[in-house]
């Protein structure tokens, strides 16, 4: 409880510091444009080519938006781990964190907070709502629960990716750009309709990093494309499992930490 | 500001050596190039998969052919777009941005060379080096892919030569635009937001997200004359053969015209800004 309080204190401090820069609304706008322009190629393709069998634009955008929202949440509330390999290990600042008698986890998670990252979440939620309305989904309690748990699971999964990267960074220090495949490039995979997706990608993002478990399966269950609610509700445990695996790697990393920098 | 031949010759010489040093420095980051290439390759493979699905299973399969772009051409386009994308100005060179925000710009102004061309050569060099490692690895992987995913040969030999010339002009254009944005950034109070937005707009309109030919029909003539088509769409059209080498004259002319406009406005804007610059820091 004390730690949660500390975390929110950190976030509050970083948030207020961010507001000191008078340009922050423009940064919010900037990320908003990034979020809107990212799927623009896909939308133009649908305009020109029409649907792919039963896979309409609404369906693909819904899956995409679920993944983007989860990623945005992780990026907003766990920015510290996202920055960790770059900002803390190389400069040696991590030594100071180790000295304090508080949870390492909280200190790092709260070390950065950027208000403009919230626009990805906002954009994602708008897109999800639009797609659900277009497909006439019933606003039942079960549907709402499935979606909320899915996004929460997605938040855990992407937080897991950041933590795992930080854990691996203890060993490699540099050359971590490939992790991009599991962050910003991962939700691009959802642009392929699942029936046509190459098996490798499908298995990688289902059984290793559960990106499809938190996006496709809940969306399918809610909109009635054929997957059961049981699979849809798996999103939360899958996300948690991946997060636990990442924490394990992180623990090993911390134990092996040798100071860098001066 | 001094002008005349006596001033420009040393500037040119200094800029060339800065360019050489920075390039040699950047070429040392081989591992970063390799790691970056893995991302580029992953990205291209997803794009190609999506395009293939649209070309084979969508309700209007013929739409791509009607737009004048076959799947084979589109696959080559996707590979090369990753290469050309590397030289687009996505952010201001971190060293230069550091100088603007920390106030070191005052020291830069003391140097007896033209500041615009000094920074121009620095920006150009930092854009060239990722192209060398990351770009060449991506290119090689593209060539050895299985047929459905392969980067195919250029449409014609003359088209390839035109592409190379157009590539050089694109490099000039990208750097010139990056410098124009850099001149805007000299006004510290704005922060990073506006410059990011301007550069992002350029990136979207360049065709890196989707070849401009597949954009909606009514935008086509606008898309071709706007400056950012010169980033990658024009050279790649020449490569895949959707633009004939005979049309290369005006297309490359267009690229160079835009580059000149950007250089001119960038440089004038910079000299205006430097007259009333606020030096930050202590």
C-alpha cells in the first residue's frame, strides 16, 4: 500500500513537471496525429480494395485498436521501464536507485511520465467505440467485462515487454533495437486478418507474447465472429503470466548487474 | 554576414571535411545497423503479407492493377521504401538540437564558416550512415528472399540510372527540409511539438505508409507535385517502372526545385533568426 502511494507520488510529480513546459498541448496533438496517421495506409487500402471476404475494415481496425490501447496504457503508466535501458543503465543512475530502501520496481516505473502518451489510449478507445457501434454489439455486462479485462491484460503484457527489455539490457547494455518487434511493430501484425496470417506470427504473438490473446480473441467473442467468451476472457491471465515471466528475467538481470558509467 | 568567393571557398572546404569526419564516425556503429535492419525486415515482411492478402483475397482484387501497380512492383516498392525512409528527416540531429537548447549555438556562431552549410553537412552525414549499414543489410536480405517476397530487378536499365539520380536529389531534398525545420526550431519557445508535426506530415505524404499511387484517385495530381513525393515516391516509381524514364526529367527537376526552395527559405530564415537569437543557459 505504501508503495502504491509512492508510485502515485512519483507520477504526480512527473506530471506536474511536464505541465511546466508550455508546449505540452502541442505534444499531445503530435502524438494524436501519429495515432491517426498510423493506420492511414490500411484505411486507404480498404477504400480501394473493399473488404477481404468477411473481414471488413471495422473488424481489422477493432483488433488493431485493442492492441494500440493496451500498448498506450503500458507506455503511459510504465514509461520508466521503457526508458530504463537507455536512461538509467548506461548513465549509471541505477546505482543510486539501488541504494534507496524502497521497491526498485516502483522507483523505476514512476521515474518518467509523459502526459502526451495518453493520446494513444484516447485514440484507441475512440476507435474501439466506433467499431463496436458500427457492428451493432450489444452493451451487455459480459461484453463490457470482456473488453475491460482484455485491455487490462494487454496493459500487463506490454508492461511485461518493457520489463523484459530492461532485464535483458543488464546483459547487453546496447543493441536492443530488435525489441521494437514486440512494441511498436507488434500491433502492425493485427493488420493481417487472422485466417491469412502466417503461422509463425500467429503462434509467436499467441503463445509467447500474448498480443493476439488480448486483442483478437476478446474482439471476436464480443462481436460474435466465432471465438468463445472463454478464450476472450483468457486475455487477463495470459497478460499476467507474461508479466510474471518478465519479472523473473528482470530479477535475474538485477542480480547480475555490474555498474556502468561513472 | 560576410559574402563573396573569399568566404565561400573555406566554408565549402570545411563543410566537406565535417561531412567526411562525421560519416567515418557513424560508420563504426555496425551492430546498431544490424539491430535496426532486423526491425526494417520484420516491418517489410508484414507489409508484404498485408499487400498480398489484399491483392489475392479482397473483394476488388483488380483495384491494384487498375491503379497501375502490380503486386510484384508493390513488393519491390515496399523493400526500397524502407531504405529511402532512413534518410527522411524524422527529428533534428540530436547534436544540433543540444546546441540550440543548451545555448552552445553562440559558440557555433563564432566559427568563421556559414552556420547553415555547417549544420547542413552534419545533418547530411548523420543521415547517410544508417543508410550504409542498416540499408545495405535490408537490401541484401530483400534480394535473397523467396520469389513472393523478393525485391525484383529494376524495370529497365535507364529506369535504374534515373532512379540513382533521383535518389541523390531525394537525399538533397530530405536534408534541405530537415534544415528548414531546424531553422524553425531556433525559436526555442515553441519546443519540439511543431517541428515534429511538420516532419511527420512530410513522412506521411512521402508514400512511406502506402505508395502514393494507391491513395484515393482524386488526390493523385496533388500528391505528385507536392514536395514530399520527392522523398521516395518519385525514385521508386522510376525503379519499379510505373514512371517512364522519359518522364524523369520533369520529376527530378521537380525534386531539385523543391530542394532549392527549401535551402533558400531555410537559409534566409536562419539568418533572420540568428540576428535576434536568444542564447539559453549560462
